[in-house]
C-alpha cells in the first residue's frame, strides 16, 4: 500500500521539479530574468562604460544565413533536436544536436546603432518552428539531411523510426531584440563599418558575465524611465566618452 502511494507522489514531485527548473533555473529563464530587470536606455543616451539594456531592430551586415530546418533567411538561428530514449518503464527526451549560428548584424534604435562584440554571448531565441518524426511519421528529406550532417539518422533498429522533436528559432531582419551588456562608443571605422554609421555603441560582456540577447517580447519591454533632461543635454562628445561605472545583478 505504501509503495502504491509512493510512486505517484514521486512522479508528481519530479513533474513539479521540472516545472520549477524551467521557470526559474533554466538558462532561458535566467536570461529572461536578467533582461527584464535590467535598466533600459535608448542607444543615444548610453554612456561609455555603462551596463545597460538596449532595444532595437536587427540590421544584417553580411549575407543572410539560411535556417537549416525551415530554410528561412535570418541573421541568427538556434536549432535543437531531441531523441526519445527508453530505459525499462521510463523514457525521456535526450538532446542529440544543439546548434547556434550568428552572422554580423547591427541593432538599430532610431538613427543610432549598436553592435555586439563578444565571444561570451548567451541568447534566448523564441522557438517558432517545430517538427517531429516517429512511428508512422517519417522525417522529411530536409530533416533527414540535417540529421546526417551531424552524424545521426531518423531510423533505428530494423528501420523503425525513432521518436524525435526538432526546434528552431531565428532572428530576422527588422525583428526587435533586447541586448544587455557594457556599452562603449567607437567610430564606425574602428569596428570595421562604413563611415556612414558615424559612431556605434559596441556592446561587450561585463567582467565575469556575458552579453545577453533575446527576442522574447517580455524582455524587449522598455521598462525604465527615459533619460533625464540633464542626460538629454549631453553633447555628442560627452555622450561617446563619459565613463560611469556599471554593474549587473541576477
């Protein structure tokens, strides 16, 4: 009798634990939380050395990428493939492929631009394309080709289909995103851009941190009072080179 009560309770506890993890402790949840809490400023009011969130639209600088599952043109994509695996009476989905590729792009806010210059980038890209394959549901040639490129296949023992989930998220030209990091004003030439861009805000990682990027609408909310009238009176030279401190809290 006790065992009959124990197993349902164990399953319930595991489910609740997964929900709590995904809501609060997962990487995406932590990125969202940081971006939602961070102070927002228009790009033109950010001062060198300031840790801040900016919000703007994606402007590609290079030839667009092609998302591997949906074949959509984009500036950045994230793909994850999970395979269902069983052990006795238990089964779970195991990630077999996780790929994130980006091209060089600007973030435009009005007449001003920012660019990400960091190796330590953590992103939360909204999943907007989902596919699956399994029993009586063959993988499409496009999905099969992607699996083969990464050393996997959709069929298992005796040619039976494996149960698989495929997820993809992209950043499209013109899409609104939020970026959190330390800003530094540089001339366009310093960062390898045409002179027409004038001065560009370069976003890099804070010490021991990352640059955080997301297209989740919750993170792109402009949740900070606009710059004070005193800040608005800053000259172009002061705006580009004045250097206050900045910090990032979780």
